[in-house]
């Protein structure tokens, strides 16, 4: 049964993330946001992020001429809590699907 209150908007956008507890000099990790909603987002990363970790997320690219629906409720820089992580594979590589809720 679907638990989400708000619809997902499918929009692939490169992002980077890092744990909130990291110092600003800490290296960020690249990832790809696959979809988002008013309350959170789903992205795919090569690095495992433990559940309940608070992370900073920043869009790497953003075009203001993208369609308005795809960009509604999209946050350019935000903190989010990792709600779940799932190990995945496409045959060529292993990666992690991550569901995060905006703080």
C-alpha cells in the first residue's frame, strides 16, 4: 500500500551529498536524483548511507527553463534524513537506492 501523501515527480538531476556531521572540507559524494516530492526524494549513490543519517544535498545542475511541474517543490540545497537504503545492481555495477525525507 502506498504511504506517500504527495505524488512523485520523475526528474533525473545530478546531485552531491555529504553527512551533516562532516566538516565543510569533507569530500562530497556524487549521486543521481531520480524523483522527488514535496516531502523528500529518491536518489542513487555508489556509497552506502546508513538509515537515520542526516545529509546535506545539493543540486549540481539546475536549469530555470525546465518545466514548472518537474521543478515544483525542488530544493537546490537541503538537509534530509535517510529513511531507507537498498542495495541494487544493474549487472555492471552495484549501487544504493536511497529514500530521504526533507528535514
